């Protein structure tokens, strides 16, 4: 048997492995998302950084006030009082606090990330904006205010809408000593069914499907929690002031300490979003640039697995057609070659169907808004793989990103330059 038959066999076995893992993740999610979690022994502070008014801002913030958790503090934080979110948060606080189970509701103003000097070349000194991201600066502003009675830190983004037992699920898993952090993930619900918004929803869903009962989970900052003692034990209070990514740095530190990031299916959250192609490109490229600099192994895994799925399908089809017309390749050899693209096609189609079945149950109330995205995912799964690969390749070049209207240059995992405001930040992403 020639060497390429061994490659074909390896491709078949690996694709079967990925399909089995996808099915495991699907079953794990459906088995866990409806569980009841009533263990509320930890006093938790829920920290929500805000910048601008996201789509469905009122609905998102209201869901955070309506947590069925007996012992939590709800803290919002903005960079400046001039931020449009500040006045809206004050209004919502007055409106919703009385009926909330939150023991304390605060709105903090963190200020902008400060400058500090860095030595550069001999005796020459220049003032440079070496700093963490504005988001992390806001989070640290709240962390520094917690009292000795706070046991857990929970984090949510202002662009997510959560169910009433979301916090209970996040905190419940922290009772286990082997669990370093807990996390959910976002699922984009298109506010408008234009092509760019559908592409955003579908490509994000492909990433969400990778989470399960596995040690390869990564935390996501818009829906995550960690115990205060673990936060300090792994040194996040020293790491965060130097980095741009709250969740990737947390995931790395947790795993380095020998603990796991627990994916909590009930904490898959809806994010109502509408976007355009330029915004989509900027958003996805930003995510992958941050990953490339902060977690290069994860970035390489994404690149290689994306290329693998494309080659398995398209190069496999080309090779199968060649083998079929070449009369010298017959019998089991021809079956092996033909099996590669067929299995990749079936595997990728099955994955699309499974993630749609999964989210129709987990986010049942939002399912009617996802039907067009569902059709786009299942019918054009092959196209989204190509588009996602393009975005990953685009992120291989450059280290400058724009995040919520602020430009940053990423010099390394623990070294970021703030380049200042780009434009006034609007809604979305």
C-alpha cells in the first residue's frame, strides 16, 4: 500500500475521533443545562464592565439584577461618567434594585488606564502607555474594593443576557477543589438577518461547540467565575495589570496551577448582535490576534484544525475524483480514498446539525430568532469553514487591534501599549 493510503486512513480515524468528541460535547451539554443548582454558600460579587450602550442593553442588565441567588453583590464599572452607559445604569439601578436579590448594587468609575514609564535604550527614557486593556483596568478597580467576606468573583459582559439561575450554576461548580474557574460562552443571536450577522453567529457557534467535559476548555470573560483565594493563589492580581486578555490569561494561570476550567452548559448566554462586514472582520481578527499573542498554542490549534477540515473535504474530493477516473486504483484502495471526503462531509454536516439541535434546547426562547442562522449553518457549513480560515490567516499579520474604540498594540502576553481612542465607540462588538 502506498504512503498516501496511510494518510487517508489517518484522516479517516482522526475525523471519526473528532466526530465522537463532538457527540460527547453535545450529550454533556444536554445532560447538564437543566440541572438545578441551589448551593449558595459562597458570597459572590458579580462584576460587569460597561462601555457604551450595547444592543438590548436594558434587557441584558435587567437579567443580571434578576439572579436567583441569595448572597451576591452586583457591581457595574465604567471608565468615565461621560460614558452613555453610566446614566443608563444609574436609571436601571433606581428602577430594579428594590426587587433584586443583590445585597448591594454599585456603579464605579474606574478612570482611564494610566500611563507609566518604560526604560528604553541606554539612558533614554520615554513616557509610553504600557498598560492592560481598559476592561481589565475596570475589573481590577472592582477587585481592589472587595471585602474579606467575598468568596467568589463572577464576571459578565454588558452585551449578554443570562437566565435567572446563571450565577447559581457558575458558583456551584467552584465548590470542587480541582476546579480553578468556571465558564460559559456566548451565542450570537442576529438582531438583523443580514449576511454578516449570520456569518458572525455561525462562526461563533463552531467555536462554542468545542467546549465540553474536557481539559482543553478556555474560559470566556463574559460569563466566568473564580474563587477569590484561587484568584490570588495563581497570581491573577499581578498578571492582569500587564495583559490585554482577562480570560486567556486566567485560563493559562488556572491550568498552570494544575486546576481545570469547568465549562458550564447552563451558562451559555445569548448575545443579541447585528454587524457589518468591516465590523465582523475587525472583531474576529481581533479575537485571533489576541489569541495568537496571549495563547499561541491555542491559535496554532485553530489554524491547523481549520486547514485540516478544509483539506480533508476539498482536497479529499479532488483526490477521490482522480482515483475514480484512474483505472489502476480499484477495490479497497479506491474505497479508502473515497471514504475521506465522504466522512469529512458527513462529519461537518453532522456537527452543524448537532450544534443547532443543542442550542434550540439551551436557548429555547431565542430559537425562533435563530432559524435562519440554523439554515445558513447547515446548508453552507463548507463556506463558513473557508471564511473562518481566512480570518485566522488575517490574524497572523500585525499586532495592532481596536477594542471598544481604543487602539492597542500587543507586544507580548504581558506587554501591551495603549494607542488611545480611535473613534467614539458605537453599538456592538
